[in-house]
């Protein structure tokens, strides 16, 4: 891959990663010298020296209690970069009803799809139908 394209994509990933993270300490520290931070990150990627940093673990109590492992902001930038490249490869293979982290396939899209399926399954709400909601976890 051309280094200038990678650098451009890295800047694009940075701007996406900072969305909704503007007041986080990790993001602010990165942004103080974001150009040099991105250049350093670019060099690490090109020289194949990039190594993810440790995650920060904390407990989030809303809407339910759950343990969260958050990557450093620098690693979030790399996640966005990887997503850009990988989504182009895998997107054509996903079924229409796979919603997580897909452009145009957010919660509202899922709700409308469910409404349409219920309407169809129940024969215009004239008969009973059943819905199974589940989440598979490790």
C-alpha cells in the first residue's frame, strides 16, 4: 500500500475515533500533538512495530452492570483504520439482518425490520407469531 494513502486514511480514522470522545483524558493527550502522534503511529505501522497498548477496565452500571475494557485512544484510531479496510472486504457477505457496527444498519433500522417481519409473520397482525430475542456470549 502507498504510504501517503495510509497516512491519509490514518488521519481520517483519527477524526472518526475522536467523535464523541472529545473530553476524554486519553483523547485530549493525543490531540495536543495529534499530527506528530499520527506520524509516529504511521511509522510504527509501516515498520510493522505497532503493538496495542493495555486496555483500561471499568464497571459501567447503566443500563445494566457490565465490565468494560476500553482501548487507548491511539488504539481506537487503529481500530477505525482496520474497520475501513476490513468492512470493504466483509460487508458484501453479511446478511441484511446483521446490524452491529454497520453503516445504515443501526438500532432504528433493526426496529423497522422487526416491525416489517412481525407484520408479515402475523399476516397483517391477524394471527399470533413469536419472536426470540437472544444474545450469544462467550
